[in-house]
């Protein structure tokens, strides 16, 4: 089947999509957007998180056909050209990236959190990121990055 969807503001078409194919596969293998990672393919790790019509979802759990006519925003779509999104910058500055496999999903999830809750408490950050697993960082630097991005966005930090 053919699937037409909008990804990062561009209308895209994927042909010969099979019925069981995931949105994650379409993004990575057909549309050349490898930012969203395929770690578990079972909805367990959050590394494939993207926005679908403005809400974060695990792209590995969305059938490609379900994305027909809808809007997807991936981690690649958060940056403004060469300029990283403040959440991406904060992850780099705080050393919240090691192997990087979890990072795209965490960045999208954190981006959503601070859009909804400008200065989240630590409990709110932990709850928002509970579905995103990281094997490397121990999470402390990830929390630091989200705090920094939120503070900058709210204008309470440089
Ligand atoms: S790859 Fe989708 S949740 Fe792990
Ligand atoms: S940085 Fe390696 S899984 Fe998170």
C-alpha cells in the first residue's frame, strides 16, 4: 500500500508498505531519518519516540498505515536548521549522552514535557521519562539536562 504523511513539515510518500510495517521502519528505512532508534521494537524502551499529531508515541508500535494523513515530528525535526533545539543542546552540555541510543527518544519526550510543564519538578521529570530506558548514564545527567533546558526556556537560567 501507499502511505502519505507529513514528516517534519514535508509531505512524504512511501510505496509498497506492507500491512505489518511500523512507522519506525518507514521513517528509518524508507524516508532516510535514522534519528529515531530501533532498540526493542516492542514499546518497552522509548528510543523510537516521535510526535504523532503533536503527542509523543513509540513509533515502533504505530502501524505505518495508521500514520496515513497525519503529522509526524522526529528528533531531526526539532532542530532549526543547524541550530539545535535547547533540549538537544542541554543534553550535550550536561553530558547526558553516552552511546546515544536512548537519546533521541528522551529528547523528544523531554521536549514535550517542558512544552506542557515549563518548570517541571524532579518527580514530574521522572514520571514523564519513565518509559524511556537508558543503559549507560544512570539518569542523573539526563535529569540535569532536562532541568537546564526547562530553566533556559523559562528564562531563569542562561
Ligand atoms: S524501539 Fe520502540 S519502544 Fe523500543
Ligand atoms: S546513553 Fe546509552 S542507552 Fe542511554
